[in-house]
C-alpha cells in the first residue's frame, strides 16, 4: 500500500495517475453537450449505493471508470454556456493548475512551520486585494472557505469591537435582499432573533438609506446599540449594489461597524470599466470577497479583508503546541492567529497562479463580458412580451418571469414558471435558477460564463416559454374535461 503514498519513490505513479484523471476530465469536458443529463436522485442513488466501499478496486483506471458512472457523467457542468443557474463560475485553467499543486504539496496555512512560502503568498494576495479596495496601510485579512465564513468572522469582529456587555442590545442592519448568512451569523454569535433589522430596498433592489437612517435613529432612541451595517455589493438575487457612500456616512455617524459583503461584486475590483460601481467600499471596516464567484476560481476561494489589522485579534487564541505567544514576539507569521479555521487549505495559490498567468485585467475582462451580456439579455427580456423582467442589472443576474398571453390567475402563473424551471432541469438542455419577488415565483439567470451568448439566452427563453405553455395548455385541458 505504500506505493500509493506520494513521495520521492512514487513520482511516476503520481504522474500517471493524475495524468489519467486529467485526461478523463478533459475528454468529458470536450464531449459535454448539455449542462446536465437531467438524472433524478432516485435514478442516481442506486448507482452510488451499489458501490461497496469495503471492496476497493485497487486500480486507478477501474476507479476512474466507476467515477464516470457515479459522478462525471451526470454532474452539473458550469462550463457549459447554458448553465445559467446559481453563482457558479466556469474556472480558469491557471487556477485549476494551482489546485493540483496545492493538493499535492498539501501545505496547511495555520502556521509558518506548516507552510513557509505559502503563508507569504496568501499575505501578499490579501495585501493586493486590500489595495484594490483602497483600505489603507493598516489593512489585513485572511482567506476563508467562503462568503458565509467571511461574513461570520466580520460580524464576530464587529460584535467584539462594539464593546457591549449585553449582547441582546446589539443590532445589525442589512437590506432585505442581503445574504441569509447575515442572519445565520447573528444567531451563531448569540445575538438573538431580533438582532438583524431588515432595511427595505428601492425599486433597483438597493438598500434605502433614508430608511436606514431612520432605523438607526430609532435604535439609538430605544437605548439599543447599532453594532454593524452590512452593505451588500452585489445582492445574490439581483446583483444590486447598496449605496456604499451613504451607508459609510451613516456608519461613521452612529459608530457602527461597516461591513461590505462583496461576495459577488468583488470581480469589479479587477474591472477596468466598472470599478466605480464599488465607490465607497474603501470606507468599510471589513469586506467579504468570494474569488470563487467573480474571479473564476474553483471552490473554495474567499477572503475577509479588514481595515485595521488590530481587529483580527478577536479571532486569536494561542495553543502551546501550535502558535505559542512567543511566536508573536519572534515575528513568525502564523495565519491561524487571524482565522476561524485551524488546518486550512492553501486556496490562495489558485488566485496567485491566475494573476501571474492572466493578470487582474484578464480576470476583469471576463467579468466585464458577463456584465455586458446581462445588459444585452435585459434588453432582450424587456422587449419580449412573454416576459416580465424585474430590474436592469448592475452586475450579471436577470430575474424575470413568464407571463402568458391569455389571462390566468397569479397562482397559475407561479406554477407555470416553477414547472418550466423543473422541466428545463429535467431535460438537461439548460439550468436556470428561481427565486421569489414580492411573494411571486420568478426565474433567474446568473450569467458568469463569458462563453454564453445572447443567442443562448434567447434559445433558453424559448425553451422556458415552451414548457410554461405546455403546462398551461395541459391544465386548461384538464380543467375542461
Ligand atoms: C454567495 C454569497 C454569500 C455566501 O458565500 P459562500 O461562498 O456561498 O459561503 C454571501 N453573500 C453574498 C452576497 C453571496 O452572494
């Protein structure tokens, strides 16, 4: 069994095994004609169930053959131009190369003595990101597993910085369209169900700063403490960006921590034409960036960046076996001092390889392309009498719903849209997402693939209309009979 350990003696097996795997995936990507096969959990579960984990195949080729059946054939492929579902991006090759390297070396980013250069690379990327945000000379941060963890850590720092003795008095303000991890974090931080105050959005789905101002005043008047304001720079559903300058001014006035959740919109940091959409982000106390959304990185790749390195101490604990206090005096860089995680992947290497091969402008160009595509898609939807589209996109999402020509009930329209989404998924021809707006069922394109064309969007809209019409036709026949 030692021949399976990766070391000096097994370099050849490593080369062969990994090459064979890369070959299979490459073949598969080249042959994929649809984003999904449409398989159901009921169909796939027995295939996975049939594998006896106590009877190994002992052979890489055989395991890869099996993998074909249990995973590769029926996976959902984000690289396909008609995958328009959630906030998943196609990945860039330099990042995938980075992924292969970081797994093989397997550095752990908790301490210098488990990582060496990897720690310095991560730090440099954090510095680079903070520079793009404009956070100033005291900025720092750490890579995380995703936006959820970044938001949790940001709110932990905010809670500690508030200095409040009574956590039940703390309030967090975020738009009604903010990510649910804000609420989850509040709960994990022991702040209670009342802690998050949802602020209504305007017709562009951006936080109404006038209401925010009123809520902050009411909070203070009630003797409560405005702990943090979470501005979303790119809401998950609409890509709408809250008014960052106005929020920054209010945060300063009320002494609240300003967190910008730019999990989605962070790609603008690399854009040569749209960076101004994030103006005001440089006034934040902390920022969440998900490189695995708009920097075309494989999952996971995310970071929390803070204005003041000192605030990261709220996540610092010392263990004699790992990062004893003396290491601070010895200036040994142990990233665990800043992180909620202990053992941690060297995800930063993927972004490093990306920037070294393509450069930031290269990434920004790709993100600009999908934002342009969203504008074109919006024009298409706005001109199409079959569809109602919610807002003009600031980033790359479109939320819309099919409206039949014949008069029918709102509930029936909801069902037709839901049916169309499910039927499309089952056909595997395209994948779209869904959401609710003002209580009604809508559909959603999240455009993150520069290979998607306006013609793809038009074709998918025809498919959706076809499914919705079929549903309505069948229910009419049903009602008549
Ligand atoms: C996706 C998203 C998150 C959560 O990030 P994960 O990486 O999925 O944990 C948080 N906030 C916003 C605005 C998001 O779009």
